[in-house]
C-alpha cells in the first residue's frame, strides 16, 4: 500500500469511528478523491478492520460505515509534538487568560495522557519533555498580570450563561472602586485582559472595556441579558490596536519605518487588516484602521526614532517628544 493510500485509510478510519460513521460521499470529500476510490477504501477498511459495520441512514437512505472506537484507539494516540503544543498553549494562556481556561487545558492534557497505554504514555511524556526543553518553554520573560481565581471564575460563568455581572471596579480615573452592573460580551487577551461588556446603568450604553485586574469583586447575578444586536467580538477586536481602548474613535493610521528598521518591521503583524507598502528608499509604510491611540504609543515607544507617525495627527503629537535615538536594539 502506498504512503498516500495508507494516510487516506487512517483518515477514513478515524472518521468512521465517530457516532454517525461515514458515507461514500463523505469519504470522497474527506480525502479529495473520486467516488470509485472511496469504494475501494471501504473494501480496504473491511479487510483491515473486520469489525466494520454497515447500516442504512434513516434520513437519507444512503449506506454508512462505522467502526467501534476500540478498533482504532491505538492509532489515535497523540504525538509528543501535539502534547508539547498543548503545554505551550497552557503557558501562553497563563500569561494572558484566566485560571478557568488554564485549568481546563491542564485537565484536557491529563485526560489525554490517561487514555494512552502505560508504556507508550511514558515514552510520549519523555519525548514531550525533551521537545519543551528545546523550545525553552520554562523561560517566558516579561511582566504579566496576576489574576484572581474567584473573579476569573465569575467572568467565565457569566459569559457562558449570558448572566449579568456585578463588579466592583476601579477605572484609570477612579480614586476608589465603585459598583457596576454589566452585561459581559467577551474577553480580550493581550498584555492585559479586558472584559468586553455593556454598563447597564448607563442609558444607551455602548460596549466598554473593563481591565480584569482592576475588578476587585465579581458576582454572577441570577438575571440574564440580551446581547447587543449585531455585536461580533472578532470584528470588535479588529477595530482595536490592542486590548486597551479609549473612546477616541477609529482612525486611519499610517506609520513609516526607516530603512534600517524596515526588515524588522516586516516581521510584525501590527493589525489583521494592515496594508504594507515598500518604498523605493527602503523604508516601509504600514496602514490600517483602528482605535486605541494610547496603546499604539506604548508600542511605538519601543521603536524609538526608527518609526514616524504619518497619521493621524493626534497620534503624531502624542509620540513626537518620545522618539529616542539611543536604544541599543529594536523590538
């Protein structure tokens, strides 16, 4: 059997082990081959897996094939690379997400290992440790916010149940924390975490960002809420340069990176919808539309005088006195 056919057979076997099984049409679509090849694969499945069961779908009347999960369980064991990726995801979430999400990933990691036969599990764990050591997973420099389990859990519960949340929150301009009732719509992850929510005490209130680390108390209320019509978290996130957002509107942003900084800047995605223009003099112009001028300032400072703000003028004024020329390196 050729390598391609072996891969196709394993792919189809994995899908056939699902509760619904698989049909000829689905096989052809899954492996991107023709109908006759799908028929040959079914015959090959039956030769290699005598447990293969065939039945007629009650709705469509078409034949489907199903394998008992145990028949292919040894083939579904994760690789060391997959487990290492899961561990790295745990660490990335530890640096930016709440305790609930981190604990869920750790629990998943443990369940996966528990399903692998003993000797094979030990080999995979050893390979995973070696990979993680090579990737330097234990060294994640830089500051990160410290979360609180109770608050993280309350936010997670409210988001899952579209429940109102009572928070005691201290904003940037607040001298002391004050109580608010909010309708959580999502969570933005970054250098800091922000709860995306509507302040229900504000008439006609729009979407606001609440810094999670500034929430001193959070209580899930029994009342539910109706999500803001047309709100999409992904679209909302794309309107922000980062997770911190002031009510300063959306701007047409253009930055020019000096020729010596252009190669380094090319390696950055500053915004999902950015447009990059390579200039004849070797410089690089990056354009996008977003809100969050203050967070742009925080980032631009790292580039010193290697970057110039072309627009908007408000941003240019904010950074003009902070473009240093004595940084030993760039981001």
